[in-house]
C-alpha cells in the first residue's frame, strides 16, 4: 500500500522556494509485509528512498520518464531476516509520480 502526503501546488511551492529558499517536499509512505519505508522528493534534495530513518538510495535527476531502469534501487534485510529488493520508478517533468516495486511485485498498479 502506498500513501502520498499532500503536496503544495506548483505556484505555491515555487513562490515558497523563491522567497524562502525552502525545499518543498513530497512524501510517499509504503508498507509491504512488515517493511515500512518512504520516498521523499524535494526540489533541491532530489529523490530519496528511506527505510526507517536510513537513506538507502538517492538521486538528483530533474527529469525522469518512468521506464526501465529504475531511478532508485536498494536491498534491505527485513525483520524476518529476508533480503528484499526495493525499486523506485518515477515520472517527473512538472509533477512527480512514482511506482514502488518490492521483490518484483508492484505495490500499486499505476504511478501514484
């Protein structure tokens, strides 16, 4: 299951960035068989994959088209001691939509 936190609209986020030099961010939280993580996207900080508080992968690419290869990939050991492979695909030009795949299984059918 993927849950996206509400993000500010483009004009609001841009004005906030322009005048406050803040980094507007979007977050997607996911959970799969006891594995809890989040993907964070910021205008300056780029796209990052976190499991717990640990950043496992990040990129500063500004444009992504959503196809293979994945934009972020990481392997993590879950609470049961199993190795899990997490892949994050993204479509990003004016808005960012992501798709998270854990062990080859997408958590959602479409980009969110």
